[in-house]
């Protein structure tokens, strides 16, 4: 657990990023090259994860982390992921699907570019978070300041993922934020009512 007072974006996301990277290293074959795609890669850098993992990125913004051979700029609201079928061993989509206009098409695209037996690491805000419940109770008409277009319940999101061939290996709850005193607690074990984000580790099985 880590406690932050008035955290920056990089600080608040660091634990989730480190968790993704650790889990990818555990799952990767040290004797075989693999490919990783980071969707929404403008903020964090997986390019130095391992010498045997070749990292690629896509984002609506230009990337400062990835070179031109490993980055493609695209708008997932209107475009498909610009890579071939069955190309990646790992896909990371951290805090992405809540921002796009067609989140389920993006999940379908992730399934397409992943190899059979590949892994998806996904995180998205929790609609059962106490601040979201308070907004509903008091009739707030304000959308999230960071332009969240969609919120996904655990049941509905996992049901759709399973329809697309994914099985859930692990689900973790992460991040408790107290806005008025700007206190953030980063933990992978917060209760459902107190977690701002939910993290999923998934494996795809293609028929």
C-alpha cells in the first residue's frame, strides 16, 4: 500500500503500471521473443520491460516513448487497431475503454490482434465507487473531469469479455481517492465501495 498527498498523474498510476509489468514478466517466456501492445501509450512506457519483449504502442496522441517503428497513431473512436490478426502475445489497455465511443468494438479488436493464449491487462473505473454513488444519489449532472464516456459494471464487462473468448485469471481493486484533502491510497486490495479502478488480468482462448 502507498499513500500519496496531492499526487501527480504519474505517481497515481505508478503502482498499476508496475503491477502490469511484473505480471507480464512472470508470464513471458525468457527464451522466446514476444510482442506487447500498449493501447493509449502516451503516458507510460513498457519499451524497457524485457529484452525478449518487443513493445508497440497506439494512441490518439503522438508518443514520446516509442520510436516510429513501434508506434502508430490512431483514433479508436473511428479506426481499428492498425496491426495484423494474431500479432501480439500481450495487450495492455489501462484506463482506455471508458474514454472511447465504441468500447466493445475496441475489445473485439484486442481479441483480433491477440494470439491464441495471449493475455490482456485491462483497467477501468469502478461505477460502484462511493463518489459515483454519491453523484447518482444527489443527481449530479457533471461528467467526470477526465472525460469518461462509459462506466462498466464488473458483471456486464466480464460477461462481454467471456463472450469474446477471454477468461478472467485475476481481478484486483485499486486506488482510493479523497478529493477534498487530495489524499490517495494505492492498494490492490481495497473494498469494492472504496476502489476507484478495477484491474483485470485475462487470457484469450480462440476456437
